[in-house]
DNA sequence: CCACGGATGCGCT
DNA sequence: GCGCATCCGTGGA
């Protein structure tokens, strides 16, 4: 049971490795007494070096501080009046993280529908800010540990076997710099992957 | 299915 | 003001 919980050493790797490894794992939140979960099907890595799109490139400030913290904590930031959720990776003091861009809903679908004000399963969690709303993630979760089962965490999924053919790397979505790096990972063909179909 | 434009709040110039 | 790791509704193929 608790052996499924992803531990700090899982996150103490490069953002690219962690982004790839997170595909197929299970994201869980238990907030306001409501538990929801989903399988991670899309991630993006934001690197410690040579990545102009990373929020860490300007050095630490109040907004991005948790990105410089120890691996296995959350980095939640606001954008366009919404929130996006990251897992911090790598070495403490150097900013790197993995953005969770989409999950496939598993438990708590009614709760997600209520929070999202939508019925359609496809629109509940297919996008970084959509899944934050469905999982009730916001700045209150910024900096919290993901390696205890407190409010938000990630688990290994025993039912999922990573078929290398189903894992695909593409360019990241929405970034205005470092566009050409292939740091987005998706489960090929999964209905809940965000963005245009031709990107994989 | 895809492209487009407007809305949204925050931090910085 | 403006940019932003976004979302949603609309309109056309």
C-alpha cells in the first residue's frame, strides 16, 4: 500500500528522466476531505540548465522559490488566472521540475465534475490548469511535500507496464522560448492527452 | 477536427 | 501597460 508512494529518490534525478518516469503513475489529492485520483498521461520537463522556458532561469524569487527546494515537493504557480502543478526534481538549490499536463480520471469523478462545472470526462483533467481545478490544487499546495500521503502525492501504478512504444516525446506546448526541445512526454493515443492530436 | 480571439490575475517594466 | 508553462466559445472545413 504505502510502498507504492513515490519517494524522494524517485524525484532526485533530472527533470527529463522524472518526466518520462511519471507517465503511468497515479496522482492523488485529498483536500477538504475529498479524495480524487488519476493516471498521469502527459508531462513536461523544465531543466536545470540551458532551458530559457524554465521559471528558474532568473534565479530564486518569491514566486518560484519552491522550484529551488528539495526534490519531491510541489511547485504550483499561477498563470492566466489559473494554476499549474509541478513536481520539483533534481538537486536542492538548482531549479528543475516536471509539469503535470494531463491525467486520466480514476477516482472521484463526481467531485471533479462539480469542481470543474462540467460533465464531459475529456474536459475534466486534459490540461495543466484543468487538472489543478479538478484536484483542487492552488498556491496553498506550493512547496508541500509530495512524499507523504498528506494532501497531494504520486503513487506507482502496479497495473501499468511501460510499453516503450506507447511513450512519445514531443516539443512542449505553449512555451515561447526553447520551443524545439523535446521535453513533453505523452502516452500515445490516450484520450486525455491535451493539445492538438498531431503533436502525439 | 482545427484556428482564432477574448478573458482572466499576477508580477514585472 | 504587457507577457504569460491557459481555457473556452465560436466558426469554418
